[in-house]
């Protein structure tokens, strides 16, 4: 009976998690396509800028799990606020930096956020008794989505401007 009451919330949880991950992945793909439109070299640099955080994140997930545990120890409201700010920053990066600079900074930042969301929940080993692994990370997911959507509501969708 208790399980039935939580099913709508479980759907919301999964939708937000998948929506956040898919949005960040699409943004990464957007930058790669733009970069390849400039040149093959820029496209390869953009792709490498996206892959680097996944490699470093994988290393940290395997060999330094305590880093992720520290992120899980943040209070829910602070986690939401930090992720909300990162959501706005991601959107600002799209509009203001894009793939048209000396290094794929936007790709590195966005892929780092995506990597954190993918690796951290699975890498954590110790959580306080009163919070589950998913509950801790949902504050980050909801914050990120809120920041991105808030930016779109108030500023519009941030297409990359050509230099």
C-alpha cells in the first residue's frame, strides 16, 4: 500500500533525473556540432573537452569516493541552491562563451556537471541513516533543472552567438 502512494513521486523523480541528464547531453552534442561546423580540429577539441570530465570522473568514482560523499553531506536546501546556480551558469556559458574560444571551456563545465550527476550516486559508499542516496542527489537534480528553466523563462533560450 505504501508503495502505491509513492509511485507518482517516483515518476517525477525519474523524469527529473532523466530530463536533466538528457538536457545536459544534448547541450554537449550541440557544442560538438557547432565546433565541427567551424573546423574538424575545433570539433575534435570540443569532443575531447566533453570526454575529459568523464575520464577524470570515472577515476574519482573508483579511487576517491569520499569526494562524492562530501557532496552528499550538503544540506538539501544548500544542494538545491548550488545546483540552481550551476543551472544558470550552464545557460550563461551557452550564450556567452560557446565553442568559439581558445579552449572548450563551456564543454568542460557542462560535461563536468553531467559527469557528477552520472558517477556520484553510484560511487557513494557512506550516507547518513536518515537520507537515501537518491534523496541526496534529487536536490541537485531539481536545482539544476530549476536553474536552467528559470533562465529560459526570464532570458529566453541561449543560442550560441557567433564571434
